[in-house]
């Protein structure tokens, strides 16, 4: 095996972030979501570009900057997204002609879902024109599994590396053996020291993580600038609960439950409209946004503009 390179960028497909710039993965996704702006043919309402599915209540790691580091707050739960919930969402989106990005990520480790290969295969079969990405820590990944996932229809696998530089060499070799390109399997450096924010563009996960050890103090009042998360993305937990965004680890923003209501019905609900309108105006006084320190405007600009135009045209919710 080759020696570990001194500079991670010597390995192709490495996404390395320092404390003074934005994660290049954010920039990559922003361009993708902007190209996926789509409107509901029946209502003219902008649709989400990103559907994030939290497949499981399990994760095999406890990172210091993640709410899972406190098991009393966010314990492991051996439950998974069911076939019925998955098929219901996919069939609905297929009927609507949706062409966006499905992200297999969420609050758990997707490779711990016992049917992960079947899930990828099903998504690709029902929504052949959708993009499909997965975010994983890679601990359960093998060459054969990687090959199976891409043969089943996965477009991009993003591996977050939390240990040390030896993981770069390990997964670069695995990628080569699986005959995958660097743009198919992206390696994210997440093992940098605290003074470099571990290599992440960090947030406090809507106030559920204490980042004071990094010099990021707790909010004493809500932020007063816009956030675009609920304009371009929708988040579904393994039990079907729809949350305002992926930062709500306390799960206080439940907007409905897939299986009891359709996903598009929840997306177009009055509750979602109220939140979008407030966030467009920089109003974060509601939970969980009141405790969140995330920028929220790094992705979804086109969708936010489309929602502004939609509300102005329909008068459904007043935009300040």
C-alpha cells in the first residue's frame, strides 16, 4: 500500500474543509438543487429538489459534534423505514413526475438498514430520472457492497472519514477495486482537530449540540436572517414523520406523517407555508429555528425566489 499522502488533496475526490471556508460538498449540492427547480403541474407550487430519507434509528458512531454523542438525548433505536412507507412516497412522486435528488442520510447510518441494497434498487426502478446519493461513515462498506449499490442505481456515495488519514488510503483503494470514479465516491475529511472545526461547516443542530469547546457560543437570541431549508428540501424520518429540516434533531417540528397524509399534502400544508413565509422574512422566533445558528442560505436560493413569487401571486401567505 502506498504511503499516506501529506496533503489529502493528492487523492482525487477528496472534500476537505477548513474553518475559514465553506464545505465544497455544499457548493456541489447547491448547483444540483438549483438545476432541479420544478413546479407542481396542478398548483404551480414549487416542489422540493431534495428528499432526505432517514432510513434507520441506528448509528454505530458517537461523534462529539453530533447529538448522538449523548445517548440519553438521542439513543439508538433498532427500527427502520418500512417497505410500505417507501413505496407510498415513491409512487406518489412518480405520479407527480418528480425529478429531484433523494438523499439516503438523515439521523442514522444508512448502511445499517438490513435492506439497503433493495431500497436503492426500488428507488431507481420507481424514479429512474431522480438522482440518488448516500452519506455514510463507510464502516460497513465493502468492495462488493459498493459495487452492488451502484449497480442498483446509486449515483454518488459520500463517505465521511472521522478517524485519521489512513482512511483516505483505505477508501481510495476500495474505490479503485470497485472500479468507481472519484466523482462517484467522494471522501470527506472529518478528522481534523477542533481548532479546524473537525473539517466541517458546523452548526449546533438547532441548539441540540454544545459547540462551546470550538469557540461557538450558544445563541442568546434567534438569528435574524433568512433560511431556505424548507423551500428546497423535505426530511422524512424512518417512522414517516416529516420534519422542517435535517437540523431538527430534537424532532419538535413534525409537520405530519407519511402514511397518514401524502408527502405532497404535507409539503403544501398551511404549517409549512407559515414557516417558509417567516423564514423568508428572517423570522426565526419559532422552534426549532429559534435555537439554530445555521446560515441556511447557502443552498436553495432559486427555490426561495420561486416561493416568494408563488406567495405574491397567490396571496396565500403574506411575504414581508
